[in-house]
């Protein structure tokens, strides 16, 4: 289960990177810089939410990696969905 959770986590991160690349290629330099700031905040939120949901690694025992991967994957999938929806717009709509 731990291995599968880790693989799912990596696959989701890969989709996130692809969504970010697809979107930022459509943005001009100013909007790209703004997006990069938003992406940093989104990652900080995800990290904080995972920490809140499953606690620190020291308190989680052997289940922690699977719980953390699940929580991170859920939040990352939400962000990928939002980016994909936004990124599917035509150039003039972004």
C-alpha cells in the first residue's frame, strides 16, 4: 500500500507539472510571474494542510507515509483540475 500510495503521489505530481507547463506557456512574463507566486502559495497550503490532516511524521508511525501521500494527492488533484480548466481557455481568455 505504501508503494502504491507513493506511485500515485508521483503520478499526480507529474500531471501537476504538465498542467503548470501547459498554462505558463500561454502566459506573458508578467502573468507568469504572478502565477508562479500563486503556485508557491498553493504548494505551501498543500504542505500545511497535509501536516494538519495527518500530523508530523514523528507522530504518524508506519501509516504516516500512506496517509500523507493520500492527503497530498487529493489536494494536488484539485489544483490540477483547476489549472486544467483555466488552461483550456483560448489565449485571449487568459
